[in-house]
């Protein structure tokens, strides 16, 4: 545990790897400086961590390597010894002599048992004295949100304006909450502003509230909000989930609202259920995490959402590694 840019930590890692004859290495440098959901700062010091990962790789030369990051890595430059170059260019420059690279590096989690469109750039490397060159497996059948979460109990959101306002808008709130919690303690209601909830109650599956003629996103003074077309957007039942970000609990964030189900209110108004972001439990499912994941009690919703938003779906990695295991 520690910062691999520090010599002491590097040496401890290298010493330990050699002691235990480590022959498989995964490196996943932080993506915040490259991600489209971040600031995309080319000078972000975290972008340089690739350099230290390569330094360790060259010392231990494991048989197989998995280098993972966001697709934007392919266009990100780093500065090495006063020379600026693209990260892939640097990786190939340092490792081509010792390793074969898989033909494909851009993959999407949706192709590998994950109901989420999460694209990643993953370099799969095989040391040149190995019999098998590690490759990306063939895509599998896509899992849609309908396949993944359609049968879960409906959940109404808690309004930031208070419990009384919540019950006025959702008379069945407590009963639905009770049914949801029987499934998992993590299938609990998110909290949202009433104006956002009402906008989403009038927004069909796969659509954005910006397309609503009357119930579009508004400021407190009633003025129309300007925003990205993929914000205030419901997910689509017939597709995998869009990429989960760290900000998945905010309706105005990138496409993170439950798909919802159409119904007619007592006064004859056409509305859509679940006007909220996905619950933590639903995030587990669309990220291919265990439904009974033993999350520590001290972790609050915000932290759990941040961790899932930063993570890579484990079933994607499992499929890639299984393809290696099956061929060696």
C-alpha cells in the first residue's frame, strides 16, 4: 500500500514480486486526468503513473500483463525525460521488445456479461517467450436493463423538501420502500429535489426531460435550465445501462435515471414510475458486482457511488482473464 512514484514503495513491490515469482500483473492508473467525465487535464500528475507502472514491469517482466484505463488514454500525452509523447506510444516504446500485444484494445463491458455500456482501453500483453498471445475474447450476448432489473420492486424517491411532501406526491411510498428493502438494504430510496422528480415523472424511458413541452428542467424562477442532452435522461429498458459515473446519484448528471414504467394517475395523467437515480442495489447489478456485496457499514451512499463510478466491472476482467486461462 502506498504511492508507486516513491522509490521505497517501488522497491518493496519489485522485491516482493521477485520473491514470490509473480507472473501476472494488472495496472490500472487513475483516469481522472483523462476521463471525459473529468477535467481532461494533460498535466494531471496522475497521468504520469503509467511511467512508474512500466518501470516496475521492466524490473520483474511478468508473463502476462493487463493495462487498463479509459479510451481517452489513447489520446493523452505524458512527459518522460523532457520528451512529450502519447501514452500508448510510450508503452509500446518501452515494452515492444519483450511483449506481444493483443490485436484489440478497445472493449465495452456490455459485450462481456455486464449490463452496462462501459468502454475501456485494455492492453493485454504476453511475454514473447510464451506459447500463447493473449487476445480479447469474442463478444457475448448483450444483457439489457430489462433483463437485469425490470423485476425489482419499484422505489419512490425521498424528496429533499421533507417527508410530508414525499407522502403527498407518493402515497404508497412506505409500502414500496418496505417491499424494496426485503430484497436488499441497498435497494433504498435516493433523495432528490421535488422539481427534478416531477420533471422525471413526465419523462418516458430512454428520453430526456429537456424534450418535455411543459415539465422540463427549470430554475427556481421558472426559467429553463441549459444542459447536456444526456442529463435529466432516463435509461432505456431495451439497452444496457449507460456508463456509471461517480455522480450517479444526481438526476442532472449524465444519463443515470431509472427507465421507469408507464402508468395512468387517478386524474388520468400519463406518468412514469421510479423518477429517481438507480438505487445502490441496482448499481451493483449493472456493474456485475455481487448482489450480497459486503460493503462496510461506515461507507455512505456517496462513497459507494464514487467507488462504483471509478471501478471496472469485475465480469469484464473475469472474461478477459478466463480467455487467457482457457488457452494456456
